[in-house]
């Protein structure tokens, strides 16, 4: 078990005896106030939200990359035995977030698995693979708390691997395997310049979400509105507070089928902010007049027009067909506060097309 694994399994009781860190941890604990009582099993207004700083932005190998950071904060991991909180540790300095996108389309792919190396004056400070995450103000991103060594200049190298999710159209040309290097000055005073907004007591813990932040030159992880999706949008449904929108494309040739077949696309998104919900396992069953005409996997796919979605090639789709979407596993992403009680228990979605 490495150092970061130890930090992730440490409970709050392990912090009591840390010498020299009490005042610092108390300051950071103030930024992680007690969670609202009686949180709904849905998206809810968190206790607070934070801004971020962006030390730099670069482009290489068909990808853009921006390095961003904010205050260290708590988040939740999806585990086989349930969702587990990762608390702020005394050594945590910042929450470091590389944002990587396809330079041609602006799509943020969730499958490039960035690796971060932080160094100072040529000496390694920290090295880790940040978690794929869902945040209300940030949307989908990769991030983790990082440990720095106080005020100074740091070098951060971001390396991304090749794609693992099916891509279509121009996205098939982007093979990944790029590297980006950033330098930034860090100090506690600079960190304190980042905005911190408290949610009123009568609003926190109620259903809803804070808006996505305006990230200026950075792309968004939102998926298209139903009206903007290509094809014939037939229906929508909800599960675990996620919304599923179904559209049918007449020509399945760019998805591995032929032009005589149809492509059934399922576009899940968060309520309120329309953030994509990646890393699920979905299957679908299509019934017509009581007979199954399709029963199979809905494959994760990134398409320039549909963006991140799940889909399957089918022989035909007719008005009145009954579709059942089964969530074999919910999104395997970490959740920031306000999302940790949603997208966990996800029953079947049933709709008529």
C-alpha cells in the first residue's frame, strides 16, 4: 500500500495526534463544514462552493490541457461496498485538476487517465493519477488533493494515455499519448484569493445544484440539450436522479452498422447542469408487440455530435416500441459534495419510443 492509499483509508481519528498540523487542519476543516442533515437521495445544494485558479493552458498532439487548482476538499469514491468519503488530510495543500479536451471538438474525454508528476527544483514532490470526478460547479474533471512543500515554484507534468472508449468521426484520428508541462508559483496567500461561497442554511441540503462556473476559455463537459441532439429524439426517463434522453439515428454506418440499420443512442446527464455521466455499464432491451427485438449492451461511445453517450446498432425502431435501460453499474466516478447521494441506486428506466 503506497502513501496515497494510506491517506485514503485513514479515518478522522488518525488526525488527532498529528504534531504541528492542528492549526492548519482547523483552517481547512472550516472549509468543509458539517454536511446537511437529511440529505436527499438526489442532487442537492452543497454547504458551499469554491472558485479555482488556472496557472496555464497548452496544446499538443490534438489535445488541449489546462492546469487548475483550488482548496483541498473532501470527496466521495465509488467502491464495491458503497460510497466512501475521502477526508482532507493535514498534508493536503491544494486540489489539483488537469482539464484535458480534444482540440478540434472541445469534448472532454473521460478515458485518457492523466498521470501527474509534481517537482520542485528537479526533486519529486508528489506523483499520482487523479480521480475522474463529478462536481456541480466544475462538471466532469480529473482531480485529487496534492501535497506541496510550502511557498515556491512547482513544475507539474501531465501525461495522458491513449483512448479506451469507442470514438467515431474525426475523434478516431486522435490517439492521445501527449504530455504537458506547467510551472506555477504557490503560496498560502495566493490560495486564499480563490473565492469561497457559503450556501445559506435554509438552502443547503435541498434539491437543486449550483451553476457551472464560467471557465472562460475552457470547454464544458455538458452534453447537448434534447433539442440539440442529432436524430429523432423519442423519449426520456430518470433513474437515481439522472436523466436519460434517447434519440434514434437513421444511419448506423459510423457506429459499426450499415446505412440500412438504426442507431439507438442513450444520452445520460445530471439534472440542472446537464453534465455528462460517464463510466457506467448500461444494457437495453427493445420490445415490440411483446417480443424482444434487441437485447444487448449499450456501448460507451464518444461522437462529435452526440458527444459522450451509450448506444447500439439495431435493425429497426418503430413508434410504440418499449425500451428498458438497465444500469448494470452506476457512474464509476468520484463525487463532490452535492452529488454523493445521487447516481448510486439506479433502477431500470422504462419508456415508450
